C-alpha cells in the first residue's frame, strides 16, 4: 500500500510540476522604523536587508548599501580616479591649504627636499583635502616622467586625441606633478612641461610640484634642454607657487614608512 501511495505521489509531482520538497520560507528581516536614518540603515544592513533599503534613506543616512560612509567612499573613488598611487590613497586628508588653492588665490606649492621627506605623501594629503572641499572637481596625480610618457605615446601613435591627452593635465582643477627633474628632459619634454605650466597659470588652477631640487636648481637642470623655456617655466612657477622645503630624516631608512 505504501508503495502505491509513493507511486501516486510521484506521478502527481511529475504531471503537475509540484516540487517533491517545498523549501522552507526564508525568514523576513525585521523592519526597523524608529531611530535616526543612520540607525535605521545600519539596523537593516545588520538584519540582511541592505538590498531593499530605499536610495533616499541611504542618502539621508550618508551611507552606502553595505554600510560604509558615503563621503568616505566618494573620496576613495575620487582619489583612485585621480591616479594617486595605492600606498597613498588612504593618507589623512589635509585641508589646511585649501584657502590658498582656491581660484581667488590659485597658489600652488613647489615642495622640495631630499628623498624620504614625505613630499609625495603630503602632496597626496593636500589632494585628498582639496577633494573633500571640492566634490565633483577633477584632480590628477602624475610624475613628470609618466605625464610626458603618456603624451609622447599619444603623439607617436599619431592619435587624433593627442592634444586632449596633454589637455587633461592643463585642465584638471587640481594637479600634483611628482618627481620634477628626476629624469633629464629633452627639448620636446621641456616644451610640453611649459605648455602644462603656462596653461594652468592662465587658467588659475593650482598645481603641487614635488622635487628633490629647489626651484632655481630645477631651472638650471631644465635649462640644459632649453634655456628660455626653462626660464619661462621657473617664472610662472615662482609667481604661482609657495616654495616649501621638507627637512628631517629619511622616513624610509628610519622605518617611519612615510615616503
């Protein structure tokens, strides 16, 4: 008899597409409706209901769907998009110079000093601080050598957008050019550096330069590739930047891990 019943059940299951075993219903996460927007969102995420939270509630809470701070996440994405090296993407933002970076003053920085004096780290902290006060603004980080390499590759390919590649560095709202003078420039190279410096000066856009050379010393090095062009670069940098010397010990050798 039991076998007949089993056979009948199997036939019904097959004929009508009824699953042999009905899965248990999933537990419904409790809906939290009291508290601040942030508390409600965090409680819903903890209960496993993050995917169903309305975007408007997330915006009011200032959180992402997985519980991260929305402002921190936006800053992280903007820092990465700017081309900041991975080791500097989490440095504490420094907003102390933002009044000098503002268009009304458009003062950049020539930051110089020996290796390991935190020049690049500080420049990235300034960039991140600027991004905090200028949401939606465009920022770029590049070494002098990588910028010229990118531009040269575009011109060598006879890329129709080669000028646009150079234009990115001219038009960025905030630019960090790292390691100025580390590689010897060709006459073509110094001419492209001048185009960037001149365009940014005319557009009142702040630039942070880092170098092992003081500004005058960098000018002497650059003059080997073109005296008049180097003089014009130095003049514009001096007119638009605060010169800041970085002293102290080599943070890498001393184990402070501050590149």
